[in-house]
C-alpha cells in the first residue's frame, strides 16, 4: 500500500538551483508547503567544495551552502536520500523509490547533471572514480587511505573537474597525469593562451599533461584493480587509480517517457517553465537562456543554477519573472593562479575583434562583436573583471573605450561618464547624512 | 540602510580613503608599521579609479539584489536582512573570485595570502567609516536611507 503526500511546491534536487527556487518562493509565498527531495543524503552543501574536502576532509557543517537551520527557518520539508523515479505530469505526481507518491501543484526539476562515463574496457575496475558529488570525494578519500604510498593517478579530461580533482590529489602526494583529448587543457572555458598559464602552474606542481590523446582502455594487473591505462596511440601509463572527468550532461532520466520536451537539456522558456504546465526546470538539467549567444543552451555553472532557480521559484509562486539569462562563466584558483572567463573564449568566425594585453604573468583578453562584448578572459589579476562582465551582460557598446578594457589601470573611471554614473548609487532626496558629534580633525599622515 | 556616497566633483584622487581603510584592516594601528612592517600588507577595501580629471572612490555598495551573494559558490556571502550589510564569512570563503567576476563595480578583493576575498564592512565598530571620516574634501558622505522597501518588491522590480 503506497502512501501519497501533498505539497504545493515540490523541488527535486537539493543544490544551488533547488535552494535558489526555495528562497525565491519564500519571498513571495510565506506559507505554501515546499518539499525538497534529493537522492543525496545530505543537506545542501557547496558542490565546488568537494575538491577542498578531498584535499583536507572536514565535517559536513563546514561545507553547508546555507546555515544549518535553513530548512526549519524557511518552513521547508527536506527529504534527503529520497530518490524520485518517475513523473506523472497529468496527475501532478512524482513516484518515489521508497514506494510512495508526492502530489504537487508546482514541480521544479533541479536534478543537475550526471558525469559522462565512456564505455571502455576496465571501466568497472576498483580504482575508477568520477568526481561530481561529495560521495565521490569520500570514495576517493577512502581509497587513498587504504592504498599504499606512491599512488599514480590518470585523470581523463582536462576540464574544470579534472583540474580541481588534480589539485586535491597533488596535495595527497599523488603523481597525476591528465589526459586531454583536445589540444589544450580547460579548452571549453579558456582560450589557448590563458590555458597555457594554467598548464604552466600544473606542470610546476609536477602534473603530467598529455593532450590530443584519450584513454582507450584501463588495464588490470591485480585482479579487479586498476594497474595501468592504454592510450589511443598505444602508449601505456602506469596507474593505480583513474578519474573520469570528461564532462557532465544534463540528467534527463526523470523526463524520459514523458512529453516534456528535451534537446541537449530539458527545454525551458524565459520563465524557466518546461513544455508541460506547472513544471519548471533550472540548473545543469535545463537548457536555459544564454545572454551572449542569444539562445537557449546548457551553461552548467553554479551561479546560473542559483539564478535560474530564483526565476523559476518566483514564477512557481505566481510572480511572473523573466530569467535574465546566464552564460558560460567560471572563476578558477587552482595551483595559486586566479583566472576568470565568461562568454565566448575563442571567436567562432572573423566577425569578431580580439584585444589582448599580456605582461608579467597577467593576461587580459576581450572579444568584441559589433562594438559589444562577447567574451573575455583575465588571468593573474582578476579584480575588476566584474565591470567587464556587467558591460557584457548589459549589452553596452564599448567600441569607444575598447582599448581601455584590457589596460592595467582599467577601472570604473575608464568608462564614459554616463556608464559609471549609472553604476554608482546616488542618495535619495530623503537620505539623512550621518556625522560624528565632534568636529572633524585635520587628517595627518603619520598620525 | 547606511551607505557611503561619492561626490566625485570634489574627489581629487588623494587616496587617503585607501590609506585609512588599509590601516583600519591592518594588525597594527600605526600607519608606518602597517605599510612598512606588516607582511603581507593589509588590503584596503576601497579603491580609487582615475582617468584624466575623473577620480572615483569605489567600495561595496551593499546592493539590495547583490549579484555576489547570488553567485557565491559556498554561501560565504550573505546579506543581512535587518542591516542590509553584505558580509563575507571568511571561514567559508575559498577565494575563488566568482564574486569579483559578477560585481558591477569590481570591488571584491582577493587576499592571496589567506586565499579569501575581503570587502567593505562599513567599519562596523566605528560611528562612521574611516574612509569618510578621513576624506579631506568631504568627497565621501555617509548617509542613511529610509529602511529598505520590501526586498521582494525590489527583487521583482529589478528582474
């Protein structure tokens, strides 16, 4: 006999998108019942912190995305460790793995992405891991604690996940080789020159990088355990462990078999609504609006998940709101090097103009199309990059000051007066000055 | 909420706001020691941007709809619903720089030694922030706006 519980809002997924939606719903609807279910047995934690966790395991409390009393304080029914197995859009129900059903009025799919794991010989051996969830970090931690010293690891994929797990493994003293299929590491989020700065930092930490190759199979010397990998050029690398970090794809399993439209991700409109009524999607599962590309596509990064979740939540609670859109955007700090990038990293055709400034390990590059920003990458000194990001997001024509964007002394004052004035707050007519009771002393240096 | 406003017409870019902010956040309260002895040197939370005759003293404006809070990967940044102050919990900050990437004023600073971001806290233990108190030209003014209107309304209007 299965039970059915009722909720006004059901959120599947307890990470950035789900929390963003719950917070937004509570801004509008203080009482409607919110239920969050997640197949992970934890309160919402900061997923990007799993590499910090692997480098130095810490209690979960230090990884929480919100204060420990978040669910209680917001009147949210949280059911961690409960997996949704099927959606019935017509009946407005979700079937749970534990056997029961939840009946909802508004549903949010914040189910995230799932690691891409290629089919290859040896993929099921002990010592093969993915790196997307806290449990992955825990499994690697357990493995390393059991294992002998002088561990060698092969990381398949030199993207953000690959580099982040590499940093944690290096802190363990693991000898890491990254195998990247494309020409250079971090190729989806950086141009070749910025990526070369990160590659230098990796190599200084004694990380091996093999590009233009992939792993063809994983071999075993001791039965059932990883012993080496064979590359597609026939080379063999000794390995005690293999991390699959090829990438993440939107999770579509829950919508398979329904009439909810999918493409690469689940298709949503600008209100984050899916193609069937009362169902919303955000985060890595969705294919939401990208303001640089001017079209919908997956941009699986944490801030977009949260923002998209906020927009979804407001709409679910009845406040019609357009998602302003996100774009591919990343801030990296691996091996002591700060890099940020957003939008396009490489111009797709010659309709774009690129301006670069490089010296002393700092790198600034902007990509323009018809006078507007379409992408940028800063390395070494990333402060003030937010000014560039917002000029891009606001669609400001930067043609008259484009050279300034990459200048060492770039700042707010580099913008035309109208642009910087619009960014600085002005006191309203009713604002009251706050002064000290005592007369102001003359400022003297060396006081 | 209380805020620092810039009257750029009388800011001549002397950078005393930066100097006093650095001193405020240094271990020592001695200017010379703060600059000459402390290593690494404390970071000012305010910055003067200059171009030609324009100089602007820029710091966190504690936005109502703060992009840094929304983008923060760890939840270290939050906005106090009562005071309106945007603060960083240094325990939870990992210095990733995502806040710097989304801030319209580009004000988050990265403390590379501590691997944390630092930002303006409006000098909570002072009557008025030291940048304002020590501005020789009164180019910086500290003012109190009427309590924020309902953040829900602001959020919706801004989106």
